[in-house]
């Protein structure tokens, strides 16, 4: 895979593909990163805290205006091009992948940003559907392109919410706000502690050259038939209801213990995960900022354990990748956990920068030996959020 290209190389590559496809050079370019959540899983819809960072894998859009109000968008990752009118009649349609683009165009129009007609080409190094938020990267790259076409910018929070609108209304995915916030507003060398209730953000320094973030993709996604996500949400609501609070964000573990006999056993465990995870996330932000790496690592392992046993959203492959890091604690590894919704996708591991090659090789070799599946492992530092790129 040609994933480890620089943004400049990627823009160049996309520009060449644009010229081949449209017979003229692209004049505008935008880029937005994928993200990894360091800690704070299944807390977002409980009004809680998350701690994501933007990664060095990104979606690039290159484009040029058209004289009419038509848009043609092609993606290097999809066979079917998208074609639609840029006006108030814009609605979800086929191909499905383009609904993220259509939704952002529609959301931008709602905010008075009219890009007019355009041709665009998408090139992404974020794996699609791998839990690193290729969808938010596509949305924020599209919104940034629209800003350039319209000659006006949106407030970054408004821009992020246009992506959320696209995801909810056009793609039909009931996501939280984390992915779009970090893809829009990530900063190099910083993670973001985000309060999903108030939308307040606190940037957390993570620029120390001696540490790196290792992302390992299980390359599996278990199809769930039981409506697991909706079920977890209902269980959280049931727990909040029994505790007489608006959301689990408002409870402490002490209050949960006091109410334990009134709660269904499964509901109790779901709530224990969410309440504990919120506390771990706030604590991890302070520990990261202070460079207490070993402490952050412990919180990551505790998060994984809680997601596995109390929230029951891990899977064998995620557990293998996390367990493979354990013998290396004190020898380059600080901690690891599953990241994203679960049942597949990626793990995130905090490592000493100098140990990256060795830990990577260890995970690749042993994961293959234990599962028969090839993992995709790469290291990253916190990257910049969405931005326009000068062309030519
Ligand atoms: P994730 O955001 O974790 O990668 P999602 O299921 O939320 O997974 O989003 C993946 C979907 O987003 C893809 O199936 C596709 O429809 C769309 N998408 C993301 N990136 C691209 C891209 N570069 N080109 C076309 N479609 C994309
Ligand atoms: Mg997504």
C-alpha cells in the first residue's frame, strides 16, 4: 500500500489524476486528516469526554470550478463517479459513498456558502471503514474545498457540525461530534480533550519526540446483526434513568454502587464502563500533558479491559493485538487499547519512539501467527486539521 506518502506527494498524485480525468489542471486543493481516539470510548453519546488526535493519514481533494452549477466528483477509492446539481434540491442519492460529499455541499449551502459548479477528485490514505474516520476526513476536506470555492470560511465548529449534519442526514449514520471536531481542528503535536456535552475543547500537548502513537488495524470487521450499538445506547439511557440523571456523564462510581441493587446486572456493567471511562479520559489528558507516559499506558489498558468485560464491544482480534503488547511494557510499550466502536477496527498503542520498528515487527509477526490475518501497523504523531493547500 502506498499509504506513507507526504501530503505534498499526495496532492501531486491527485493533481495528475485530475488532469487525466478532466483534461485540465486542478486549481484548488484541500486536505483533512483521519483520527484516532486515544481514550474515551462509548462516552460521546453519554455526554462525556473523548481524547482524539488527528493522524498522518489524510484525504486530499483537488478541484476546479465549472461554468455551470453541476458537480462531478470522482474518488480513487470508488468505481462510480458522483454527479449532482449544486442547489437547494440536493438530496441523498447514488452512489452511496458520495452522500458524504452531497451532505456537506447541502449543509454549506444552508450556511450561505455557495461553491457553484465544480469538478473534484478524491485521494485518501485513510483506510475506508477501518475506524480511523475516513468519513469525517472526506467531510472536512469537502467543507474546506467549498470554503475555497465560495471564497468564505465557516467558524471551525460550524464547519465540523456541517460534517455531522452530512453524516446524520445524508449518510444516515447517527455519529457523535468527535470525528469532525478533531479532523477540522486538530493541531500538530496536540491531542484534543473534547467535552461532548458542552463542545468545549482543550488542546493537550503530545509533541514529545520520545513517544509515538502506533495504530494497528486488525483488518477485520465483524458484522453485527443484533443492533449492538442501539442496544448499548438504550442500556446507558436505562442506567441514567434509574439514577435520575440526564446522562451517565453526571454520575460517579460511588453513586452507581449505591444504586446497584436497583439495576439490571448488564445495565450496571455498561454504566460502570462509561462512568469509569469518563474519569480515565480526563485523568489521561492531565497525565499526557505532564508526560506521565506509564500512567497513561495503565489507563489505556484499564480502558481496554472495561470495554472487553463490562461493555463487551471488543473481539478476539483486538484482544490479540492488545495482549501482544503486554510483554513489552517497560521495553518500549506504555499501554494499548482497542479504539473506535469495537468488534474490529484498530488498536492504539503508546510507545517509545525508538521502539517503533521493533514493536511494529512484533505485532505484525505475532498477529499473523495467531490469527492468520495480516495486520496493518503504522506509527503517527498528532497531525494538523483540515486546511487548504496552494496549487501550482
Ligand atoms: P470510517 O469513517 O471509520 O472510515 P465509515 O463507515 O464511517 O468508516 O465511513 C466509510 C465510508 O465513507 C466509505 O464506505 C465511503 O462511503 C465513504 N468514504 C470515506 N472515504 C472515502 C473516499 N476517499 N472516497 C470515497 N468514499 C469515501
Ligand atoms: Mg466514519
